[in-house]
C-alpha cells in the first residue's frame, strides 16, 4: 500500500510557534519542550496517514501556526466543502440583514417566497430564523440516512424542483420546537435571500462577503431553478476557509473592515437550539456550537467527509481541514469525517 504523500508543509520556527501559542517565544525561555514538540508532531503525523485528508491548517490570532497539505491538496486547491456551505450562507444572510434587503429573522417564508412557492398554510409561518436553526418542523430527516448513504439528500438534489420537493414534505413538529438537520430546509434561506435581495446568493455572497476576504472566482452550484444550493454546493480552498474562520474569530472584521456585523456573528455562533449530544450539543444559525475538552466555547462549520472550520475565540484559534469525497461510498466518507474530526477536536485543539 502506498503511504499517503505530503505535498507541501509549512511550519513556523519553534520559537514563533511557542509565542503564538502563548507559552513563551524567542528569547523567552526554552524554545520548546519535548512534550510540546511531540504533541504537535503526533497530531500532524496522524493527519498524514489519512488517505482522504487534503489540508490541515492551524492559525492563532490570524497568524498561521502550521499548515500541511496532503494527497494532492494545496493552499489554493478548491475542494467541495459540502455543509460548510450552510455556515457561509449564514454569514451571507447576516450581510443581507445588515444591508436591509432581509428585514428580520422573523420574516415568514409565506412572505419571502410568496404564494406561488408556499401553497400550504401550515408552512407559511415558518421564518428565516427557523430555517437557519434547522427547526422549521418541515420533515427532512437527512441525518437518519447517513449510515446507509445520504439518500434523502440525493433524492432532493435529483428532483426536478428542489423547492417544490421540500414544500411537499409533511410538517412533523411545530416550528421552533425541534432541531432536525436538513439541507433541503436550510436551502430555503438561500431562496429567500435571492428573492428578497434581487440577486443570486452566490453573487451577493461574492460581492458582500467573499470578495472583501480576497476570495474570488469560487464555484457555488445551483439547484434546477437556478437558486444557489444553500445546503451544500460551495467550493473553497484551504486559504479561503482560514479567511472565513478568521472573520468569525474577529467578530466579522477583516483587515480593519467590518464585513458582517459583530452582533450577527455573535448570534450566529451562540447556542440557539439543542442539537443533540457529543462535542457539538447546540446549533446556532448555520454553525454548530459546543465546548472543547477544556470547556472553552467553540463554533464549527462542518461538512460531509471531513470539511471543518473550527473557531475557538478564547484561544484565538482557527483550525481548518479539507478532505476528498468524490467517487467514494458514503460509508467511507462517514468514517473519514470521524477520523478528521478526532484530529481537530481531540488532537489539535487541546494543544493550545
């Protein structure tokens, strides 16, 4: 078996790594300890063994601590990031709220999508808030299919009309009362933004969010009616993911510019609804919310197969990964997700 190759490795000097990590620096005591050096090396050694992982990048306070690229990946290699798209959509909604074309999280889809798309009165009162917190009550139990493959997602994406597919699903809970992970329902937020702002989500995001971060020319797939896929569809590079993570870390600012309001970033990455157990017990607006093993709050953009943007504000820390998922079975991607999350959550974050 061929050992997975490392295409590119970037490592800051040991004294700078220690300074960024807050445990000394150049001229401030020993350059490192064996335990510290071993721990960071062990985390990246584990990453090198994963055949699907393309990148692992760690930054502190906006400065890269360490970055490695594997299996054909690189800092500027676009990767399909799956549900990280949901988190970028939420930032885009925040920008639309800042600009006023979306007036409120409490606007109902009956108003935002209009009677031609929302024909069921039981769904008309679902709000933008409900869509972004995965609590619309519209039945879309995507996660229940993960063990055998994301077949509900596939059925939705292959349908002739993605909006109509979701709107035909039954209502199984009162809006706002139950978290149910569903790409189809959060996609309605992209449709709402497009109709309210008069421009496609991908174009609006490019102008208001991505371009100020230096992110240009990225693809964002559309559904069959031309609406940007709000559930999964964006391709980003490792550098892009770090820029997005650092935007969140800096409360919506980038290079001295307030790209998205700090109040939105704070709300977006705060617990809005209980989302189950494990490390991410809560969901904000398009971002998972939890605590590290040390008890520090963190926010997570989380994509199928091992695409992550983890932001730990108390540590000034951003950890990102991108992984390959094309042409592999769902079971392989699920196992890959678990391995990569373990590297991020259990091996890298605790070092800081």
